[in-house]
C-alpha cells in the first residue's frame, strides 16, 4: 500500500514540475517537457547546482509520466516536501508520528504545565 501511495505522490509531483495534468499523455507531455527543459536548462541559468537539480527533476518528471519510471531524485523531492508539525520533531505523514506529537503536546508533564498556565492566564481575563 505504501508503494502505491508513493507512486501516486510521485506522479502528482511530476505533473506539478511539468505544469501539466496528471493524465497528460503523448504530445502534450512532450511539449511541456521541452518547454520546461529550455526554460530551466543549466546553460541558460548560470549552471548553478540548483539549476542542475531543477533540470534533473524535469527529466525525472517526464520519465515518470511518460514511462512510469520513478527516479530517486524525484522520490527525494517528495520526501523533502513532507510537512512537520509546528511543535515537536515528529512527521505528520504517518499515524505514529501524529500520535507521538499528540502525546507530547497533551500528556507530557512539562507541556501539560505550560498548557495549564496558558489556560489559567486566558481565564483570568474573563
């Protein structure tokens, strides 16, 4: 199940990179690839590491959408997009991470004291 979810996210990210719909095929896909490749080619953008990475992601996105061939650079890009909660160091993309974040914020003795003080401050104004 995790593999399917990862492939769906890879297709979604690839479509965003090429600025096409997820169901794009053939000519539309090839035109979007060529347009992006010309626009973000490293020779036109100072040959910086970031422009090289962007160009590599464009190629990976095209291969993913045209041939269903995932690329490790595209998968790394997806992993880099995962959100973290504002408080704590837990990833919210899985159940265990959300549980640990919830436990830390609501049942950790130190956080419980902080939350109690904040709620007392709020109620004292009423």
